[in-house]
C-alpha cells in the first residue's frame, strides 16, 4: 500500500502557484492586444507612428504587505521610434491595462532590430568587404549610454577569428529611430580573447 507524505509546502507558497504559473498563449495575446489598443488610443498619430512590440512576460510586483499575494500582471514592452519612447504596460489577468508609462531606460534589442540594423549597415561597402573574409561575423552592442528619451541606437561589431582570439575590424552605429546608418569606424587590427 502506498502512503503519501504530507507536503511541506507552506500555505503562502501554495497560493503563489497560481500567480507564478507560466503565461499561456491566450494570456500573452490578450495582454499584447490590450497594450496596443491602449497605445493607439493615447497616441494622436498612432496610425503614422513607427513602433515595435518587444514582447510580453510575467510581472510580479512586491505586495503592499508581508504575506499578501501579488496580483498576476503581464508586462508588455513597446518601442515607439517616432516619439523616441520606450513604453511599459502592465496588464491584469482580465486583459486591462492597469499601469503604463515610459520605461526609463533602453530595453534589450529585439532580434528584428538587429536584422534591420544589419540591412542598413549592408549599404556600406567597407562592412560588406569585411563580411567576405573567412569566418567573419557580426555582434550587436549598445553604443554609449542612451537614455529613454533619445533615439534607439544599435551598434554592430565586425570581427574575424584569429590565432589568439578575434580581430575587431570595424564597428557601425545605426539609428533605428530614424532608420539610418550613422557611422562606420574601421579599426586597426586589435586581437581580443573571447
């Protein structure tokens, strides 16, 4: 006969299980839809604005008092290139935006932003020439210390493998807000260990 042991899980932990469960696709879709509708209703020229949805994820805020269960919220991030803003929407389980505002910093780059930056950088012959070198690759980085109210800048590093690491051959800075290549800097071959 099997005997089951009594769970050592606290009552609070059991209550948190429903809050901490992974987001369902339906919850994610509902939160994104709510954030987009809110954005469009709050932005006077939303139909002409260039923006990108960065994604949605579970958000847990510290509860107001110890032992309380935090509400299940979904955070949706959106980059508004036209107005140079990074927006943060908190959506509740029913699909209602309960809080919104500027994020206050530049969020991590989306894969589509890196792809767009690469397409813009490919217009420069020097960078195309570097990419023809055997083993050449490109990696993204954040140039400088951009704040929330500035253009969304993305940097690309062009490197090739060497005996002692990698040789950094060039870097480019792309302004995603304006959709243009800002600068290309060619470097003397400097080997870095990776």
